[in-house]
């Protein structure tokens, strides 16, 4: 695939993905407010807690999505229809097994729910709510092997459009039902229905785009190809297994130590950060398939240039977001939900640090997935997960909810934050990683300066309410962006980015 086609597909993926998220983001804030007012924060905590539990129980899926995308890149680049059809049939069988496994393990976890759910009042139908959440997780595996091939073929914009319409309609109906019926069960069932509809529609589109994948007479995947997939899968599984434990235990530990209602309050902050992070992930995940295509073509120098541009973008985005989160998160919570939901400055610092590293590491993660370097990084995540659990318990007891989030940040810094970039630079780029770490030092310094300057300028503003918050956001964002522009505006990476933007605009 030439650079023009690759750039065009990437831009379409980014634009549709961001449009999707902007619309759903606005809806999510409104629906969250309605949910809390009509159903309550404890049910919000249960909703988040079940999501984390099922993330852990879904370990059977860990790695297959990444391994699947990686195995699609070469046959898609070579237009090898027989191999693609064989891969789809292979993954179909695998995901049927995964769905059954998750169902069985999820049901077996029911007796342990009483040990992690701590509420001030009894929640009726708790186990039914859990089974509905489990059904939603199991249904999400239907036809995923088809949607994954669409994304690997650099056409994730099609998936984004479908998800936008399905989730938009679902959220509107959920809000109406919450106001009219004030019933959590109806709310949860609508999630299941939307997941099912989304998967069926995407499957239909995949069948139209790639009609050959339903060829029942195709030869099964040969043993050599299966062995290659399983080899890669083992490494990805171990990595994702550990990452899932790391991300999925925070709410569980928080519920056990501090209480389920606190999880509901923390989820409000998590809604903000996860939505922001998902915006950024859309940008970088849209590059992953293109990177995979470049890897197949073995264009090492081109890959390094693309990475440097991506890393520059990630530093600017993570810097602006970090300053804005630190300055605005608690103000937003108070204006949105009320002062009783403000968890304090320490929580704002914790979620800011956690979000910063999540965003700034996106380019490294994109290249790790596209180049299949999991077998070199799998054990570091095991160490990270173990360290995170130990530190979360200790710091949760000492500091409460913020301590659990700080534990995640510390675990990252001590392990894969420095190790993964070192490996990618050494084994794939054949460049020194010193410039990578230097960029981080400069970026963090810019964040500190930007926060101080924006706070100083905002102190001159004597306003209140949403208008004051908007002014604060504009000051924080603009000051931070200008500092980063002074850092990167003269670089080769910035000039390359401008050239790409001009090309995209001219092609519209």
C-alpha cells in the first residue's frame, strides 16, 4: 500500500473515531448525571465494579485481539483471500470457546460477590445484575474476529460509524428509561441489546466487504500458521493477563478497603479520564494498522520517522491534558454533580499522573502491537501487576482511594515505563533511547511551568460558574500548547506533521 492510501485511511479512521467519541462523550455526561439523580451512586459503583470484575474474568480473551490483528496484516497486504478465510474460520472456533469459558468462570464467581460489594444498604437483585453484565461481556465476543479484520484492513472508520449510531440510540433510550422507570435492570439490559445489535451489524458489513470469508470449503489453517499464532499468543496473553489484573483490581481493592459508594464517586473521575484517553487511543490505534503495513514492507527508517512524529503528538496531547486535568477536574465535578462528589486535590493529582503516562506511552504501545514485540516485554508486565496489587493494598489503607491510584502510577514508573521504550529502540529502531527519556524530562518540566503560569493568569479572573470554568480551561490549554509549540515548532517532526495535515486537507 502506498503512503497516500495509508495516510488517507488513517485520517478517515481518526476523524470518524473522534466524531464518535465527541458525540458519545457529551451524551455520557448527561446520562451519568441522570443516572445518579434517579438511580443513585451505589448502583453506579456496582456498575463500575462489575465491569472491573468481568475484565478480570475475561482473561481467556487476553491477547487474541492483538494476535488476530497481527496475523491479518500480511495476508491483507498480499490480498491472500484463502489465508484470510482460513484465519477467520480459525478465530471463530477460538472465540466460541472463549465465550463458553468466560460464561463458566463468571458463574463460578457469583459466591464471591458478597466479599467485594460493600454498600450502606442492601441491593436487591444483585446477582441478577451481575448475570446481565456477564451476558453483555459474553455477547461482545460474537463476530469480533470479523470486526478485527476490518480494523486491520485500515477501515476502522466503518466500525466507528456503526458504533456511533448504536451507542447514540442506546444512550438516548437508556436516559428516557431511567427517568421514567428509575430501574437499573432495564438500563443494564439495554446495554446487552446494544452490544448484540452492534456485533450483528458489523458482521453484516464484514460479509459484504469480504464475502470469501464465509467459504465453508476453504482449507483449514495449516499447523505451521497455527503454531506461529500460538507462539505469539502466549506472549501477548501473559502481557495482557497482567495488564488486565493491573487495571481491573483498582475498583475491587477500593470497594473492599474504602467502600463501593467511593467506587461510584471515583467512577465519575474515571469517566472523565477514560473518555479523554479513548480520544487519544483513537488517534494512535488508527495508526497501528498502517504501522503494521509498514512493518510488512520492512521500511525501518520510515517507521522511525513516523514514530518520532507520533511521540511528539503524544507529548503535546498528554501535556495539555495533564495541565487541564490538574486545574479543572475538581471544578468540573463540583459544577457537574455537586460539591459532595469532589474527592479532593490528592485524587486530582493521582488521576492526572495516571492519565499522563497512559497517553504519553501510546506511540510505544502502538509499535509494540504492530511489530509483535510482546515476547520481549511479557514478563515486565507480570512484575508491574504484582507490584501494583501490593502497593495498592498498602497505600489504600494509608491514603484511601487516591493511594490506590498513586500505586498504579508508581508501579508503571518502576517497570515498563522505562523498559518497553528501551527494547523498542534497541531491537526495532536500532537507535539510542536517550532522546526518548530526555523528551520526557522536558515534557514534565513544561507541565509544571504551564500549570504555574495558567494558575497565575486564572487568579486574575473574578468569575464563577461554568463560564469561569470555560475561561480557566482556555487559559490552561492555550498556555500549555504555546509552551509545547516553542519546544517542537522548529523540529523536523513538526514540519512532517504539517505536511501530512496539508495533504489530508487537500484530499478532502
